[in-house]
C-alpha cells in the first residue's frame, strides 16, 4: 500500500535521524582509523547553533589538529529545499562558520533530476572559505565498508538497522575487547552498558581500571556525582496544539536521540528519559577530573538541541507557542546505585537527594536557562563561572531552601 504524503515525510524523517546517528559514528571512527586519534578526543555535537535565529547544524565535528566541520543529512530533500537550507544555514558570515573548514552534505543523488546543475549551484550557497563535500549513497556505503567492514546494497530502513546493529557490535568490541571482532559476543549486559555509556568511556574503564562488564556499575554509594536534568519547555502545550500524532512522535524521538548522544559524547552516563525529561549523571562510575565542567558543556549543547526541536515542532503547528527550548537544573551530591533485580547488572536504578534538588532547580529555570546548585557552581573552573548570576534562595518542596546560580543563554542561542 502506498504511503500518504505525511506518512512518507515521517518515513524520511526517521531515515534522516538514523543516518545522523550513523554519520556521528562514522566521523568518530574515521578520525580514529585514519588520524590515530583517541575516540574520547573527538567532540561531536548534534544541533549546533550557527549563530543566527533558527539555524542549527545537524552535526558539528571537532577533532584535534583539524578545523571544525559540519555534517548536514538531507536525504530525501528536494533540489529546491537543498539549496534553500544550505544558503540559510551556511551563507552568512557568522563566528561559528568562520572557524569551520567544510560542510559535508549527505544526500541521495541517484535518480535525482538535474543533479549536475544542482551540484554546480550548491557551493555558491556557502560563505567564502567553506568547502562542500558530498556523501551520496555510493560514498556513504563505501565509508561504511571501509570503516566498519559492513556491506549493504542500498539505504533502506531495514538495512540501516542491520548497519546500526553491526556498529554497536564494533563499539562493544572497542569497549570490552576480545580476540577479534568476529569472535566478540555482544551479550545483554554489554548492550545495556553501551546504552548508558559511551563505548570509548567503557574502553577507558577496561584498560585503566581492568574492569569486567559486571564490575563497571556495581551497586553502592557514589560520591560527588553531577546530576543534569533537562526538560522541554511547554511540552504539554505543544502536544495539545499538534494535530498529527506522528509529529509528536518524531519530535520526541529526535529529542531522545540527540540528548542521549550528547550526554555520552561528553563522558557522562545516560540514566533515563522521563516523558520529556532526560537525566544524565557525570562522575559515575569514577569521578574523573573535569566531570563537572563536562556536565555544564553538555547542558549548553542541550539548550541548542531543545531550541532546534522546538523550532522544528513550531513549523508543524498553527498556534504560536509561548515558549520553547529547554530548561535545565544541575546539582552535585551523592547517589546510591541499586539493582532493580537480585544480582542484576542489566537493570540498575539511582536514588538520592541530588536528583530531587536538580528537579527543583529545573522548575526554577526558564527557557534556555541553566540553574545550578551552589556546590556545583563552585566546582566549575573560574572561566566557566562567568555569566552565572546568583539567585535569591529557592524554596524547594520537600528539600528546603537552596542557594543557586543561574545562566541565561537566550541571547547566545
């Protein structure tokens, strides 16, 4: 049965989200393979603000000794939409673009009408100094084979799901080691750990502390954990005013995919989603230097992700929303990690007053604002404290009065 126009666009949106995830992994592993860089040294941001209202790069890659570059996944876009979006995002002279070397455009070219003419026009959409690199289906499939040894014949959802499974296998092998990739077994515990932690972070724990998968997250008290709780603004209002259920599902999937990735990319532990909230933990299972700083960097990027998701959502509904984006609370303290089943390591939970404090601080943050506890603030480097303003003590239900600091990023975003 043929898809309707709305169903087909929803299908393409899901394919693009999946391609974004694969491109993030491709870029990271390619720098590891080709440049000999460590995986953790490569920073990849999703929905990076380009310094103008409503303009966000799909992906930004920052690798040591390389100029920054952007990746735009535009599979299924019309020729007209390709030109329009590239010009809108990359045609202006902003600070974010001045520091970048190129834009990688991931696009389907097979069977596209007048592609040669469009390909000639596309570089003119970019500001001077930005180069355009095109990954069509052939190039993307070649990279998947070259980097991961994966052979597929076409970009379709079922085959891309197989590709993601194969990449998860490669991540697991990098994280946990073994005689060879072919002999590596990605069991449920390892799969669960890959869901909660970056594969390179797990590799650090294995190599540096000689931890087995079962020893990575044992039940116990973890001190000095930075808790990040980010919540979409006006979520109920957006849902109420959205006629198409598929739009709600797509916007939430986009938020979930990008928010989780950002937490893992910055060395945190993704804990869970609760409706339109995401919770990340930094300092588990060990408290590495700079973990509080990394938590704040993640929060800043999540503000961009929230603004991008809200902008996209607003384009699909009639009623103008009063607010959008993300509001974030962050706190520092102790957490108990507990097994949700006897002797289990695949299902773990976290409890502690720190999560409650972060939730109360989130409620006091407005759109594009980050509110942090006093102890969190004083753990930051001096340069990172700039921009924070001390608030009046916050009265938090069941917690007490909290001394807090607020960072307003509305002008920056």
